C-alpha cells in the first residue's frame, strides 16, 4: 500500500504503478516456481536434514507424488519442470531485489510497513486478531493503513520467506556451491537447504491462500481494482 491520494468522492489512488506491476509479476512467477518445483520434487519425494539424502537414508518427510493438475508441466517430466523453474527463478530474484530497493528509496517500507509505537502491545495485537476472526474489516481512513497483522505478514514474506527460498534455491545449485560455498555452511548442507526451501515454499502458498480469502471477504471488486488501476473506494465508517 502506498500513500493514498484523493481522486473523487470516496475514491483514492492507493497503489503506485511499481507496486502493482511487482504484485502481478510476483503472482505469475510464484505460480510457475511453485508448480514446477512440485514437478521437480516428484523426482524424489523425500526430505532430509544435513549433507546427504538418498533412497536408503532416513527421511524426515516422505510424500506421494503430487498430481499433475498442480505441477508444471501437467505430466511428470523432470527436465521440463527444471526448465520452467530455472527460467522463472532469475526473474523472480531480480524483481524482488528491484522492488525492495525501490521501496526503500521511496520510503514505502518505512512509511507503510514499519511498526508504530504501541502496535506491538499484546492488547493491540489481540484486538487485531479478534477483529480478523470476526471479519470486522477496517473502514474510513483506517482502511487505508496496514494493520499490525498485515504488516507482520508482509514483512515476513518480503524480508524472510522470499529471500529464504531464493538463498536455499541457490544452495542446491552445484555451480553456486563452487562460487559461494558459505551457503552450504549457512543452511547446514544441501539437503537441509532443500527441506527449508520446501517449507518456505509451502509457507508462501499458505500466505497466498489466506491473502485471497481476505480479498474475497473484504470485497474482491474493490480490492482487485485497486491492485490493477490503483483506484480504491474507501469503505464508509460504521455508525
């Protein structure tokens, strides 16, 4: 969310063009990466900790292959899944880096995502949780600001989960092992990096599903329009 500017009665300009472009590019790239990643995982649907992991090693997680409707391509092909994954990964990484630098430069992070005094107080956080559980969405000028749960989730996604999938993905690359061997030490081995990569990817998928649910419950037309055109109709204050 960027600083809103008034346009007409009850309508403001909510998101900058850079935010909107990154949002939709990110959605497309995450879809390609997640579905192709599941296709790659199907080649060996087991996860390990440490340096080594093969058929006779003890896995901490063993799954069945994911069905074709959720993988890219829709049939099992390790080569094609890797092709899609490695084609989307550099675009995803550089788009995230550009967005983070731009958000720092225009103070979007400091202005909209930084926690304010009192927001992390237990009473305030608990009230926000209760409001979400009751589907009491903010109205008026409050609707133009991120609440504490939104800030925490967006900070966690942008600065923790997304960099984590990128770095663990690099750790699984033999070429990067030669260039940056410290990555293996950082994550405790290639198999540990693979496990963390899997966990972070599913955390992002869970965030996506909750995000879509909140958009639907808050009013999908208004919310989606604001992320396409930037125009957002401010919900009227409750009596």
